[in-house]
C-alpha cells in the first residue's frame, strides 16, 4: 500500500499514513479552507487499508487546534477506525491544554475505538 503523506502548513496538519511501518499520525493545526477536500484522500486511504490492516493499528492524533469543519472529518476518520480490528487511538495534547484533552474525550465517547491519552 502506498504511503500517504502531507506536509503540514500554517492551516493544515501534517499527515503520515504508512502501512508498511505501522505509522499513522495527524499532527499540527487543522484549519483547511476546504476540510472535505483535505481529508477526502485520508478517508479513501483508510477504506483501502481496512481491507488488509496490520494486526495492530495505533493512530496518533497530535493536534494543537482544529476548527469545527475539521472536527466532523476527524470523527469520520475515527468512525472508519471502528471497522478495523486492533485499531486504537492515541490522543496527544499539551499538558496545559484542557480543551484539546476534552475534545479527545468527547470523540472517545462517540466511537467504539480504544483511546489512550498522552501529554507532550
């Protein structure tokens, strides 16, 4: 499976989806002008990945900030992870960022995927 990468920008997160090395991460700030356009390839990649996933899939979110439009697409990603056996989410947040911690907890309540919370 091809690696999906996107360099992070001022308003877009860095994305690395690497099936071969088992590395899955979205990090940075998510305020893309067109969230559906930005996240569309990620959702398509996950559709293909679920057909032949790794035994364990640890998906890392290291977001500093995301807008409302991005939150809908993040929930779509998390919903796709529900159908992948062995998937879990590691939700990173800055130690003093209660808003990002709470956002992760709200997502965890909405989907049936294991969540770990870590500070950085």
